[in-house]
C-alpha cells in the first residue's frame, strides 16, 4: 500500500446535494400527509451525543439482525435515499419489514465482498493509524440519533478517532476490481451518504474514509459535515421509514435489486384472477408509457441491426476492424459438443423418470392485445 491521497473534499457539495434531491419517489397520500405534518428538519436543540442503543460486544448474529430492523443504519442510508448502486429502496423495505433477507447477510465466507471487507478492516485501520498518526478505537455499540424525531436513525461505526479536534470517525472500506471503478473520481455518492448519516447520528464534525483498492492501494479521504446534505438525507430517510411503519411498498426503480424484490413480494398470482385498471388514470398512463418505450426500443433495435449488418459487410472475411474511436471483433467461436437431451429421452424414456428434476416456474410479464 504505497499511495495516500488525503483530500479535504470528495466532490462539490452542490453536486452532492442535487444528486440526492433528484431521487424523488411517488408518495402515497396517507404517507405524504404524515410527513407533511411531522416536525420540520431543522437543527436540533437537544443533546448531540448519540444514544448507545445496544452493545454489540456479546450480541449474537440473530440479535444484531433484529436490531438492524429497528431503524435505518448508516449502511442503509443510500438505499433509503434511492441512490445505492446495488440495493434498491424496495429491496431495503422488504428487508426491514421481514419479507426477505439481505444477500449480504447470506454471503459465502471466503467469497463475498462483505467477508473480505470484515477480514481486512483491522489491517486498513492499522494502515490508517501508521500513516496519519491518529489513534482509533472500536465502538462496540449500535448508536441511535439523540433526537426522538430521528429515532429511526441508527449507526454502527467502524472506529472512533481519539484525541483529534479535526476528525472524529474512521470508516474503513475495501474495493475489488469492479468496486474500485466507483472510486475513480473520489468518494462515491453512496459512501458520502453513509458517512453523512454517521455524522448526523453522532453530532460529529468530520470523518476520514480509508479505502483499500484492489488489495494494494490505499487512499484516505476527509468528509466534512454538510448540514444541507444531512437535511436532505433526513427527509428521504423519514419518508422511507414511513413506508416501513405503514407497511407501504415504495415505488420500484429500474434496478435488478427492485426486480428481485418484486419477484419475492408477488411470487404467485391467484389462479384465473384479473384486475381492471381501465378507470385508473395513473395506471393507464404507465401502460401507455410502456407501449411507447416498447415501440421505441424496437425501432432502436432495428436501427442497431441495420448498422451492424452494414459494418459486417465492410469487415467481410476479416476478424478485426479498427476505427478511429475503437475496434470490432468478428471472430468465429470454437466448436463445442453438447448433449442432445431430446434424442436421449427418445431412445431411453426410462431415464426421464429416473433423473427428472422439477424446475419451479416464474411469473412472465407479457403484453396482451397491444
């Protein structure tokens, strides 16, 4: 670990705020009314010392997961705001309401990013201490925001920095080859959201993030408390927690995470059931958008294929074509040998009964008469 980059800013605060604020969600009227009549998000006049909700020193995994369901942790913050790159607001809602478990909670030891993150965390903290001179200590507790209006805000800190007036929290991160791309231009927005959430809960002024990239490069960034960004995060988290408390699913986004959540939320339709949405203006508007996007995608696919075929004509018998902005490979793949299962079953039908395996069906989304 040769490199250390100590930055005082990760990206412009205006850019950070606009990105968080741009992620809006359709609010059910009941939920919206609850939020509009709640306490405005203004700096609290109460104690800024976080409440130690529960000690994690002797907490079992099951107990720890149960505590996590009581509120929004710092690692949940970006998903609750709708800006997490891997976890949608809908999937987080499913986890908080007990409808599904997190993939991170079930990751395979020795393989998952979470496993290696936990394993390498002490080494990252050791590097940080050696290269900054700051001393750190473990915080073996789940912390809760001291303001009752923000009781849903929880935080697990990796480390507290002791004896420093400049910075008080250390967040340790590890990123592999894929995850390192998110750090190309500094601290990713979802990590900034996580750290600002920690600063909001603890009342602290600044945090250091020490990230190990691809196992051989370490960087240190400073994130200072941003009240406007924190207020934006608070508003989005308050909205999300209303969804949890009212058991109302938030509007899904385009992500694979949302698709996973929908499959678990509505796994099996009622046989021969039908819902008439022809009088629902909102539903009809969404359906018209779907038709429009389908036609547009078909048109784009046709344009794409036309250009592709023209380029194939120019490439002709060559394997590679080079252009001023890139290249195209048009090679033949190696021959492969496959198993003709239909022929085998036809010749030996008894094998089907002996080695058959039932594959569970899934719901298909198909446009009818359109």
